[in-house]
């Protein structure tokens, strides 16, 4: 009975809420007559709009009735991809909170992740403790067949993660999990946005991030060693060794590519036995003028490799071990180079 009375009390507050809204935007259409047909029509449309969205699984039935109807109407009338309200007040989306006043009711959105962020109280207002936050995500800008999901929570947020999914029957399912620990790798990639001033350091950091990620992938998933090619043969008539083209990965995850067949002669005073090792190398090429001072700077970094004779196989990727026989060197068939997998 108490629940039913509370439910009726919620619905009885709707006329007052709608009356205030209509008086503010169209004072000539509604008046203080509770039997006004226009006002009754608003009640009916609000109820129907909530019902439509509830069947699509995007309305929280546990929220107060007035809030549910506001959410339902906004979801149909508003074509913004993301709408954020704090205690029922709509906040404005901005590209950055930098330069915003401490009382600016704004938020930022990361389009790649859907992350909504508020200000810190110095640049942009921070929602007060105990506030109610509602976020409505809409896909495809309100066209027929789009997807709209509304999420309502208290502030500050509970330390939980949420997974929202659409079911085949048209309803939504939200699963929450308690976050027990968070760790951060320290690897950071630049974030770009309209109007940001880019420097050479920013672009270099972007390249270094992707290089480090790629090399970590190669090192941890494939290991180090020869990927393909790089067979070594000896020529007894000329005293030379031939290394066929191929690809290897060193212990740091760097790719070492030998593009052409290499013919090498091992110095006579090399240690016996000796290892033929491929090492990663790079050089600066293609100089261009620098507008500020008229000097030139290399505009490209070219990757390559060096073939060295070493007393051990620790300096790079060993492709062969050779031993001295008479006046020449021969490939040791008992040595098996490491292979990447």
C-alpha cells in the first residue's frame, strides 16, 4: 500500500512540473485550468513516450516518474549523440575544459571510448557529492532504427565497471562488476583534438608509442631469432660466405631485414669459432631545409642491418657459427640458429 501511495504521489507531481515548463515556453497555451485539454494531451503524450522507450529497454523504471518522462521526451526530441544531465540540468559538451570557469556546467566526450569527463573544479565545475548523473547515448542521430541507452547513477561514481548490451528481444542488459584493482602501464599515446597545437615531440611520441607496441608484440608472442631466409653457405674456392635475404627479430623485438644477398669475407684474425651476427641499424636520410635558420635536417629514418663477426651470439641474431679450416672458414653444421615462432 505504501508503494502504491508513493507511486500515485509521483504521478500527481507531473501536472505541476509540466505546467511550469509550458508556462515558461508557451504561456498562452496552458493556464491554471486543470481540465485544459491541451494539458491533458501533454500528460498523455508524455506517458506514451515513456512507454515506447521502456519497451525498447532504455528507461529506468526505478527512477521518479517525472525524471523518467523527461528522459523519454529528451531521447526522442534530442538528436545529440550524447546528453548529460546533473540533477536534471542539462550540461554542455565542449572539446576541452581548459579555459573554462570554475562554475561552467560542461563535460567532454572521448568519441573513441564514449568516456564522459567533468571539470576539476578549477576548469569546469565538478558535480557535487550526492548529485544524480544521467547520461543518454544515441547512435545514428535519431534516425529510424537507431539505438538509445540511458544510464542513471549517483555521484561520486561507485567503484564499479558496467557492461551494457542489447538483447535480441529489444531490451537492454546491464552487468556490474566490482573493480578490485587498477594498474597503469605508463605507456602514453598522444590524444589529438581540433585546435590543438602539434609539435615535433608530439608526432615523435606518436611514432614511438606504436613502435614500442609493435616490438613488444613481436618480442612476447614470437620471441627472437630468424623468421625466414638468412641461410649461410660457404664457398671453398673463393673463401667467402653468402647470406641469403631474410628477416629476423632481435631480443628487443626489432625487425632486422636483409634485403639483398650479402657476400662476406671473414678476417683471418677473427676468433675461432666465430659467430655471424645480424644487428639492427638505422640512419638519418633525406635532408630538407629548416625554415627558421636555413640549415638542413634529415626528414626520414631508414632501418637496416649490419653483419658482424662476433666472439658470441649475444649482440644480435646469430645466423651461423663458422670455424677455421686451413686457410678458410667453414659453416659449422652442428650449430642451429634460434627461430622466431
